[in-house]
C-alpha cells in the first residue's frame, strides 16, 4: 500500500521553482532542493521522477503564475503600446520585496541553449514561439508596416525582451524603465 504524501505538491513545486530561479538548473543540487522543499530525495523521486522532472514541473508552475500577464497581452488591442505594456508588466514583480529577479524562462532559455535536453528545449521553444506570435499580431495592427518590417521588429523585440529579463536581475527600476522607453522610441 502506497504511503500518503505528507506534503502539498503545489507548495513544494513552488519552493523548487524559486531555488531553480535563483540558482539555475545546473547549480541547484538535490541537497539544496531537499532543504528548500522540506522533503527528502525519496519523496522528490517518488513524485517527480528525478531533478529534471521536478524542474519541468517548476517551469509549468512558473508559466501558470505568469499566465495572467500573457492573457492580458493577448487580449489587448493597441498594437505596439500593448507590447510596451507587456514589457513593463513582465518586470513589475522584480521590484517587489522578496521576489526573485529576472525571468525563469529566460534564465532557462540561456542555460539550456547548448543542451541536448529535448523536453526542456521543447518547453522553451514553445514559450518563445508563442511570445513571438503575439508580438507579430500586435505589430500587424499597424497597417503601415509590411511583412518584412513586422518580422524584423518581432525578432528585435523578442531579443529586447531577453535583454530586459537579464537586466531586471541587476539594474534599478529607473534603468529598466529607461531601457523599455528607448526600446520603443523608434518602432
């Protein structure tokens, strides 16, 4: 007969997500996870298979947490202004006490860029493709832009979003606001 779990899976995934967010996947050890999550390795392996399985659950949890920002972005209908607002929304929590800095997805995207881990690459590509699709939809709201310009600007904005997420880990709120304003100055 299987033992009843003595922990809330959502709560331990939340804790794991924060440690992966702070340290990255490679640097996070099983010992760190045990300590942070308050459960032992056996429970981690039993619930998630391995560290990789726990990391994938952490990414899913992160995406569900930021889903409201994406839903607001998808539903908005002011074109470039919506993209700019998305940039602001995506970093707003960085300046609240106790929150992690940067973006877990961007951190993971950078850490796993050379990795052979197909599941994580699939998660990252899906996220980035989805974001680029929304950006393209918003850029298409400007009838003066041709297809080539839209694609170039979408690529630029996707890269700018990566830069913003990285900068949000170390730069001040004012520096981040200046970065966003300058990004959209000439679009």
